[in-house]
């Protein structure tokens, strides 16, 4: 009967949301259900063709096997390749069906298969369990994976990065990711194991666990063999509180302490020979997280993710910001006359990323309003009116040229364009990047097959393709740019072989002359561009904790010169390096998620129930959490039974997500504890929330709206038979909240004080209206707040207003009226500050139906410690000291004398992370506040500890 009821519930849930699932299909292999929308059919068949073989290979290396079917969901709403594996609510993989930007993930020959392989290694390693834990996971859910608890993030990601890099491509064969390790060793700042375990949250933050962990895992496999590496994971499949932690288990398997092995690994990291000093730092250009350098005869432009801005430097040396950027800029391109700037970027939302190209007018210092959706890597193609760019669809990409639409055009996503080159599975290249004008009717671009890359040319008139052949072999060419100089048009690019740092290279389009740097300059040479006289190069030098803008004159450079030949290419299908799509797509069927609602997280607990006579009774509780693989519908159910009261408390929460809105429907039948003079009471409630976010020009500008409706029925005087009391009151209501955020975060690590500031503002308002039957009492509440964040110094000032016709506002931050406390004990989103330091004073009775208040917070000290603590598996992140002032006026409606309360505060906060498995992402904090009430009373010292767990 229990199983039947589960199927019935799942069927009803699916039937209610069937239209959202109907568009998807599924391809079944031996181990996987590949679920996909229509536009990802080719990608689904590609993954299905190779998924089982890849799974068998990983399992063979690690001495395990696949035990159950796993859903793999492809989504096309994300336009930058990425993926994730999660055991919550059950094992599943989600992959973004897109091509990567030219960064760490573009070093793969088959990007989508390599990313799937990465997540597959997660799936296999985290499901290695001893027989006991296998039984436990069968009962309670796949989330019970011991390796995720005891393995630091650097081991979790290290396994995946090392496996993905075993066939010649991948991040450990790409000099771009390897630069992080090499440069740290050059500077004497090579991270310790704790520092690289994944808790570090400043630049280069998340990359650390991947690059250090991947290189260390590969070193372990090469030094000690795969058998011992597999043993390390197998021992992690069972939990012993004395023997299972990483340091202990590592010593058992390898016979040496982990720190000793880490030291040997650090020594094994090879550095290029003859490392020289980088060029001269550009005066006035601040260090940061720099990228996307572009040039024109009037100057250069670049983006800084730390500052959240795009900057321009004139030839005279004047530097100034052009516009705010949200950090998602992927390419900049200046027009030949220096009047316009093409900005390629991503707009990021809750569950989507959208490619877009905009045009910035440098003379008027504003965007023109043009927005070309669905394009990336844009640059000017010989004139201000023509643009060359890359358009992607799943795993296919094409180089296109189009004319800018008239200013009056409203639909620029469907603009007419000409396709000049194509790439994708089975074609010559897996992706095309960085189209750039090469003079005449020629467009240059990078044709990429992971580590094998061509700098190619295509003739717009004839369609003829050719590839440049350089005096020496280039490796991993990136950052192709076109610049008009005093001596003609020049193509600039960065390049590096596997054992080198990135260097600069230039190709003069008029005569084919090539100039290539052969020196390994500390910091490398990224995004190089030539200056307008053609006498030197600007480039970005990347260091262990920051980037710098540098200049190097050609006179002092060590370079190789010569001429490049142009060799014709024999069409798109010659010499494919990537795996082709299967000749015939795998057979597919309609997707229906019923089967997956059987799997989820099962959590048993004990629950308590208060009775009116002061007793508390206890009973067993079960919780069940699940969702479909597409994350469209999630369900959380809970049930508790109390035999003493013959009562079953139940709750059900369902969330349906679509492009239009997120809809949450919840209901519960439970007993609430006493509130003031009101005894414990039975409550049966239901709630509906509809929410949507609108992401505007930049992802940090967001407008959100939430509409809420709810109903609650009450039964008082709870005794040994909860069901025996009738419902004597009903509360219904609704409301909503509107919020607009234009807040951005800026980081200037070189500052001893104020290294982090927020700039912008946030405004929000909410309102709720209640009706209680049968007494027909109507009341409501409205609140508004505005917070301004100031630049340069980390100061925020906020103002709050709250009014109600029946509810009372009090200094201790509760909203209540004793006569209707039960009806209005709803979880309202309250804005106004609390004043607990006035609890033992006469001001504690200052209550009113209206109040105004506010806060001011200054953060004079923000120290990033970023160090592992000795002995304990804890990583210290930062210490923050805040000084604050909060105030409130109660009694604005004239029913009593207005009372002013204000308090000065000094708050110290220490933040740290646990260097244990997935808990690396758990932020722990300890806080102490010294509050000085300025009206009455004595100072109050309070302490608190807690944590934040991202789910």
C-alpha cells in the first residue's frame, strides 16, 4: 500500500505539470537516461554513444562498477559550457549544452564529452562505498556518500581534472590553467595543501582546488600507480571516526604523511627555463583581475573584474573608466577610428546565461542601445558598420559577418548574417574563436581542437579557407585581435607550448611578417596588443593574486622573426579531430519524470508536540525530499506521529520552476507552540507564492517580484486528542514584495584598509493584508526600505518605514498584538532593526502602529587571512570589524508620544571554513557585538556563532 501511494502521489504531481515536461525527450543507454530538449537532440545522441564506454573505463581504473541508472539532463538555457554532478536528491548529472568561451574548458578536443567525463568521475568516486554504507544509501538516499564528507574539495575535483587530462588534452596539458601553479612557484607563493583544499575565497578562488588538486592527483597516480589511488577512494567508502579522515587515510595508503607528499609534489612542478622579468608596469593602471585587452590608434581598453569596470587609456597616458561591468565581459573590440567599442558579454540569471553584443560610443560615453543577442566574440570587420562574430548552437559554432542594424531596429537577434566558417563534432575544428579583421576581404579566426589550433583566414568573397604557417610551431593560440597601426594592420595573439608561460605574437597582414616572443616573462603575456606606432606591446601579466597591465618595447624583446605562409584548407570535413555525431540518432522516447520521484532523500527524526497543559509529547518523524532530473518540480514532504495525542502532523511543499515564474505551493497540518497568552493550538494552513526575477542591463541589476496568498485555520485548547477540537477561526490573506538591486562589489586588494566596497543601492517594499473569520477583523502591514552603498569607503546607510492599522511594532523586532497573536504569527519579512539592548528599560514598552528607523554601517577593517590553521582542519578566511549606528522612532501615528531609540555598535566577525569534503563550502563565523544604548540602559555584549551552508 505504501508503494502504491507513492506512485499515486508522484503521478498526480507529474500530471499537474505535464506540459513543462512534454517538450523533453530521453535516450536510454545501459547506465544512463539522457534527457534533453529538442534543440539538444544531436548532443544527446553524442553523449549516449560514448557514455557507457566512458563509465566502464572509469570504473575499471577505480575497481568498482555502476550500480544504478543515472539521469543526465542537457539544458540549452546556459550559453557557456559547464556541468555539475549532485547526489541530492539522488545521483544525477546536469550539463549545459553549449560551447565554452576560450578559457580553461576550451582545451578539450571534445568539450561536451570531456565535461560529461569530468562529472562521471565525480559520480563514480563519490559512490564508492563499503557494504554497510551501500545499504545505508539504499535506505536513506544517494546523498550518504562518505567520500564527500571526508575528502577535501581539492581531492574531489582533483580526481576529475586528473582523469580528464590523461589523453593529451584537458586542463593539466593546457598552459593556461598550469600558469596558476607555475607562477605561484616562481613567486615563492606555492599554496600549501590546506590553502589549496578549496576553502580559499579570494582570487583565484575556485580555480585553486581544480588546478592544484588535479595536478596533485595526477602526480600521485604517476608516482605511486593507479592501484593505490583507487585504494585511497575505496578506503574512503567506509567511515571510521578515528581512521577515515583524509590525513590519516592518506598515510595508511601511501606510507608517508600528506604534507610530505605535497612537498614532493611541489618540487616536481617544472618551471620554464630562463625566466625573465616582465615588461614595465603601465603607470596609472591599477592591479586587479584584468582581461580582454583591445587596441586602436587612440589607445587601449580592458576590463577589470575586481573593479567591476571597463577602462580606457589614451596614447597620452590618461586612464579613466568607461562603464560598469558585471564581470561577465568576454571580449572587447575597438573600431579603427577609436569612436566605438564592441562589448561581448553574458547576461546571467537564475537558470540561464544569454550571449549578447553591445556597442559603446566612446565619444558620447554611453551605450548606443544596440543589443545583438546570440552572438559572442564580436569585433569590427573593417568598418564601423560591419561586425564579425561567433554564433553557437549546442556544440556547433560558426563565424558570421553582419551589418549593424539601424538604430530604430528592435529585433537584432534575427539580424541577417553570412556564414564564413563552421565547427563542431566531426568537423575540422571543434570550435571557432576570436574572429578578427585581417584586411581586404579577409577575416582571421582561431580554429580550435583543444591543444591543436589554427590561426586561419577566410575570404569573404570566395569563401576560401587557409591556415597560417609560422616559423616555429605555436601552441594553444588565444586572444586573437586586430589593430590598425601607423604601419598597417596587425594581428596579435598569445601562445604557449605545454612547458612555457604565455608569450606574445604579431602577424603583419600586409606583408606576412611575424614577430614572436620566445622569452618566458614572469607573469606571462596575456591578451597582447600592439601600440599604434608599432614599437611595442601592451599585455596583461598574471600573478598569484592579481593581474597587472604591462608594456614591453620591441627593441628590448627577445623574439623570433620571419614570415608566415598561408596554406589552403580542403573544406570543412577534412581531418576531423573531434568525435562526430552518430550517423543515426539513438532512438528516443517522450520524457515523463514519474520514475525519478521514487528516488530521493529519506531522513528519519523525532519530533515534539506541545499540549495546552504544559506537557510535551514526542513521536517519530519522516522527511522525504525529491525532484525531477530537470529540476522543474521539487517536493518536500514531512510526517510526524504522536501516539499520546493520536495526531499525525504533516506538511507538503512543492516548487514548480519555469521560464515565466517560480511557483511554490505548500500546506501543513500541525501544532504551533504557545504565543504570549495564547496556548498551543492546531493550525492547518496553505500557501501559494509566485516569484520572478528580471535581469536588466547587467546581472547585478535585478528586479524581483513575489506574490503571496495564504489561509490558516485554528483549533484551540489542544489536549490528548488533537482532532477533538473544532476549528474556531480562519485567517486568509495575501501580499507581495517588490525589490530592485543595483549593487556591485569592488575589490582592491592592494589597500590595507577598505579593500572591499559595495556601490549602488537597493530598494524594497512589501505589503500584506489579513482577514480573520468569523470576527471579520481586517488588518495589514506595509513596509519599505532603501539602502545606499557608497564608493571608496565601505559605508552603507539604510532607511526603513513600517505602518499597520492593527499590528504593533516594538523595539525587540516583533510584530504582535496580544489579542490576535495567533492569527498574525505569520513569517513576515521584516525590514526594521532590532533593539535588544533596550529590553530592560522603559523603552521596551515603546510600541506603535507605525515606525521609522535606519542603520549606518562602516567597515574600517576587512583583513583576508586566507590561511589554514595548524592542527585543526579549519581554514581562516577573514576578520571583519564593523562600526554601526541603528535608530528607530516608535509612535508615529499619534496614539502615544513618539519614542526615539538609537544605539552605537562595534562588531567583530571571524570567518572560517572547514577543510573536510563538501563541508569546505560551509562558512563558519563567530561574532561579538558591543552595543551602547544612547538613550538609557547599560551596554550589551552579545556573542553568536553559526554557519552558512549552500544547498
